[in-house]
C-alpha cells in the first residue's frame, strides 16, 4: 500500500503531456508562454510595446561589458523595405557617424511612431519610420548586414483590449519574451510572477 502513491505518480508521468497553446492565440495573458529566443549578442531587443496610449516602442539594452557604438546598427520591422530601417547612430551610411555609445547595462527606448526619415541631414535615432502590429517582427541588423538580434512575435492582447502589458525578456537582458507590465528604460522582472 505504501508503494501505491509512487506507482500512480509514475503512471501519471508516462501520460502524454498536454499540448502547449501557441503564444497569444488560445492562451490568455495569464498563460506564461515565452516567445522568441534567448539573445546571443551584446546589443539586444529587451522589451516590445506593440500597443498602448501613444506610440509603439521598443527597448534595447547592452548586455556586454563594454560600450556599444550604435553607429554600426539598424532597427527594422521589414528587412525588405529600405524605408523601414532606422540607423541607430542617427546617420545613414556611408556618411560618417560620430560615435553614439550605449553603456553596459544601459537601456534605450525608441518610439515606433512612423516618423519619416529626412531626405538630408541627421536622423532622430529615437523615432523610427515605422510602427508595429500585434503580430509582427523586429530586427537589429548590423551595417554589414548581419542579424544581431530579432523577434517574431504574437502580442497576447486583442486590438480592443487595454495595452497593460508588453513583451519583455524575463529575466531582464537574458530570457525569452513574456507578457508582463511595462518597464520602459528600466529592468524587466527577474522572474515570472
């Protein structure tokens, strides 16, 4: 009789696991289904706000030990559209770009507010020439054409629901993207609630 609970536990462990719902499709905001992948480089997309009062926004962070010169990077939501590339250094290559460094552990919030790129002169690197949708993608691309980080996501809120969550890496700087309360310019939660 003492072994019956262990036997039942062993039988239960052999049952087929329950199917995990697609992130944001059948799962509500409370279902903690991670999206994306863990970062591999030092400059990463850390938080995405596809909806909300005001403009959409994205938060970037430097997870490395040295400052990163943003002149070497673009942010885009459509790699096949040149008008959807934001040069993070504020200058379109091949023009010279004065160094614009992001310190280790620092955050940079960029408004995704469809600000047109100027035809001449400097570009505001805090306002992107595109917006994002509830199902979209964002990529950090080097000026050499390599993908530094990226996220293809499905935002867990419908268009008529309040935008009280963002998609953020949990833990901050390192994990997958989960629906959590917004923290623009600050650390994401260290763990899921």
